[in-house]
């Protein structure tokens, strides 16, 4: 039995990774077209990944090596778990009590791994980037918890992902309600912050911090960070599909719907990414605490009232 | 230095994605706030002044064109002004219009380049790509005029090297009209962008007082409310006969510097249009051939896209300058960082570093080697000795 479960994990891991690299290409190509560029060929992300895998790993002499090495691998593990849980709920309609909480928890751990990995080198850019990542996490986490509460409340206070899907199949999508719509918009921005995409690419700010926490990474370890980022492109939008669009069925014409739901979110993310400059960290915190958090609270209250 | 746990040093440079050239700024930060900035320029020294003194007049114009790739007609223009100043050489009217046309096209291309880079520096890559796309027609016009997209080789002592004949004027006009339309679009888009405005408004303020005290020039000073522009203060070439406004704003922040540059581009298209009109009507030669330059000294000024560029030459009647000094606008604009970068977050400080549109290879005319090595030469001392020697030769005491 354990062997079978392991196969599940392996299957979803490979599927998410491959799918993620393809979506990464969609992102790069679409961004390029928005910017009047040609964009990379289809297999570019795969080539990048395998090329980085073959490069040398340079360790910082004064850094904490075990932390530096385990952080990207641990983050990779987190993402494999997150995506497996989301995929199983979406495709196999299986879950366990409170798996939404586990997903939220693992998503937070991912940021913590990034912070630890970056800070373990002692590089000044990495340290500042790690500090910014923590601040950003403090900003988006509260809002993210609140927007996750909205589907939970609407589905009769269940914390099981599969039951949230079933409830939406019977009573219509969460996004159809006012509270659901507000929560979806906020959720999109939270995802943007969690993935460190513009306008929230504050920790990695290339022209300020030269990649921030990833500054000292090279070779396979960097390849894993890049892969993680691509896998997030799969896991996080799918979570939104699950929570707000009622998941999908993979049969007949519904496959088209599934692809459209997912692509809608990804395209929205790419457009937000390409039409905004990087905000300052204090602006981001202001936004999340002063504007997004009260809105999220309002969405939760509306959900309780049943609107 | 006192050891303080809260103080950190963030090196920007010598190699950093913010700077296209090798330069070093050491930001002292407390948390994310910049408390002090240490500037260390001198990484790009190529000895242009010295090489220029080995070259003939015509050659040295080509040499100074290579000082900077972006303002590559400003340096030759200031240089020919300096050589013409020695004998008060006049240039034909048609040449004056061609000079101003080339100069203004270069201003548009330089400002668009800066706009794109500024967009990239604040993480707005779409703005970067869009403004560089519309920089392309300018380079195309330059190619039609001079045959080159950069480094035009247009300036000669006493005029210009190539004529812009009526056929070319006819080709240039539709491109200029198209460019004007696109520029208006991009200026409107950038000026009305709420996110861009909220990101740049009030960031890195250089007060009027500081701008005057630090002798800032160009858009850097004009954004702080100091209306200095060589084109109107001391009109040379065709600028005295052309109708244009000098854009001045009051706040001195990065947003105002952006606005000044955006509006200057529109003024430049106006100037280009007038020059093209005049090239249709004004006939005549394009070059007063200067055979020799007598002994004396001359200065040349030109309003480069970044501010006033200043050339000084001393001649002794041969075909070489015995002294050639260059002061580029960034040389006076870079020290304004010490006023505008303090007390603001790192994210703001870095866009402020880029906001004066620094051009380091323009700036660096001297190299000072500091060290305890017994053979180390103090170049500053040597330079002062040479200046003193030349001064004595001129004045005899």
C-alpha cells in the first residue's frame, strides 16, 4: 500500500514539474508578446533546468551549508505535497479532515524555507531579501487565511478540500457570491505575493538586490528553486480553481472548462505581472494590512451572512 | 569605524544590475533605510583627454564621439564649439540646422533609453520594452541622416560632414510624424499611470537649494526648479532661431525628473520639425573648411541630454590641441546623491541613483591611485603640476 501511495506522490511530482515548466513557457511567451518581444522556444525552461542541473554548486565558505542545501530541497518537498493534495482533491475527489489547513501551512513553510536558505549564506543582498520575504509573508498570510475561510464558511464549515468541491458542485461556485468574488480578487493578489511576482517581486528585486535570497545559489540548487517557482504556477492557481471555481471534471467537454478556468487565472496573473512596477515593501504591507485585510474580513462576514 | 549591529553596508557596484557600467556606491543602511552613501567613481577611466592631445583636430572629434555611446553627438558638438571658439569660426546656416536636428534626435533617443531603464529599475519591464521599441524610429532616422544608428560622425570644425538633402527630408518627415504620435501616446500613458506615479512621487527629493549649491545641470536641476539650459542661456547653432520651451518643474523628486524628460522629448520633436522645414528652404554650403587653427584657447558648451557638457581646448598653432579637458554633466549630477539619497528606503535610493541618468564613462576624466606602494604615482598631483606648467607657459609667470 505504501508503495502505491509513493507512486501517487511520484506521479503527481513529475506531472506538476513538467506541467509547471510548460506553464512557465506560457508565462514567458505571453509576457514577451505583451512587451513586443518574440519570447523563448517551447522547450527553453526544460533546457534551462537540465543545464543548471549540470552546473557546479558553489558553497559559501562562511555559510551554514546544510541549511543552504536542504532549503531548496525542502521547499521542493513542500510543493510536491501541496500539489499532490490539490491534484488528489481535484481529480480523485479524495481528502482528509483539515487538509486545507495543511495546504495553507505548507505554503507558509515554503516562504520560510526561502528565508532560511537565503539567510544561511550571510550575503548582504540575501539577508535583506530574506527580511523582505518575511515582511511580505506577514503581510499576505493574514489575508490569505481570511480568503480561504470564505469557501470554508460557504461549504458549511468544512475544512476538507474534496467536500468544498462537492458543495460547489451542488450549490454553484463560490465566486458567484459577493463574498466569493471579493475573496477571489484578494486571493489572486496573495498568490502574486506568495510567488514573488510583480508587483510583489520585492524580495528578489533584480535591480536592487540582485535576486535577493537566491543570490548565492548556483547549479542544481538554483535549478530546484527555479523548478519550485514553476511548480507554484501549477499548484497555486489550481488551489484558487478548487476554492472558488468549484474544481473541474476531467471528462468530455469539461476538460475544456478545466483548462479555461486554470488559464483564466494564469493569464490574469501574467497581466497583473506585466502592467505593474515593483512596489516598495512598506507600500505592500500598507496594502495588505490597511486595504486587503479589512476587505478580507468583510468577505468573511458576508460569507457568514450568506451573501 | 564604530561597530554597530544595526548598520549594514549594501554595495551597489562595481558590478550590479542597476548600473550598466562599472561604478561603486556603498550604501550604509539601518534596516532598510539608507543613512549614508559613499561614492567611488573612477572605474571607467580610459584616458580620453590624453589620447586627444596626441591626435589632430579632426581625429580628436572622432575620439570624443567615443566617450559616450548614448550622447555620442553631444561631445563632438561641444568639442567643435571649443575649436571654433579659438578663432571665432562661423558655420553656415544650413549646417547649424543639421547640427540641431541631430542633437535633438539624440536627445529623444537618450530620454527614451532612460525611460526604459528607469522602468526596468523599478521592475516595470513592459515600460522598458515599449519605450525601447519607440526608440527604434529615432535610430532609423539617424541611419537615414548619417548612415549610422549610433556614433554618427556628423560634426566637423566649421560645419557638418554630411548634408541632409531634400530627398532625405522627405523620407524623414513621415517617420517623425509617426514618432511624434507614438511619443505623445507613451508620454500620456506614463504621466497618467497611477501606479508609476505613486511609486515615484516624492522619492529622492533634490531641493532647489541643493541643486544650486551642487551645480546640478540638465533635467536634474530643471526638475528642481532651476531653469538652466545652454540652448536658451547661450544659444549656439540654430537654437537661437528656433521656437521651443525649457521644461522646468518644482518638486525635484524622481517623478518630476521623469516628467521633465517626457515633456522635453515632445519639445525636441517640435525642434526637429522646425529644422526639417528650414532644411527645405535654407540653401548653401554645409562646411566652412577650416585649414588651420591659431594658438589660443577655446571653450565649447552644449546641452547634452543629461545636462551641460563642457569642452576646453588649448592650441599652439599646430594641428594638435596641447590641452583638452572635458567636463560631462554626470560629473556634477552624481554628487547630488549625497543630498537626495539619504533617509529613504533602499528601493527608493536605487531609483534615485538612476534618476539623474548617470553616464559614468562620460564622467571619468581622471584616475587617482591610492596606495602605499612606494612606486604608486599620485595622478592628481601630476595633473595639477601639468595644469600649473601650462598656466605658466601661457601667462609667463
